[in-house]
């Protein structure tokens, strides 16, 4: 995804979501704990509380 221009990343993500749902319609069902973790992660992303890949020492 990151190799695509930023203007095309959203389209690619939405396209992949549609492919996954067509392949497995139950894919989006979450357990209660998964739902809670997803909601927390979404809030962190919206608030900019993420770590960039460049800030991680991958060695």
C-alpha cells in the first residue's frame, strides 16, 4: 500500500475490503474484545497517536 501514491491508497484499501468481503462475507464479524481493540486503535489513529515506520529501529 505504501508504495502507491497517497492519492491512490484510499481507493486500493477500499477495493481490497470489497474483495475480502466478497470472498468471505463473515470476515467482518468480531468478538467483543476484538471490537474493543479495533475501536481503541481507530481512536489512536484519528488522534495521531501512532509511530511512524521511520521511528522504529528494524535492525
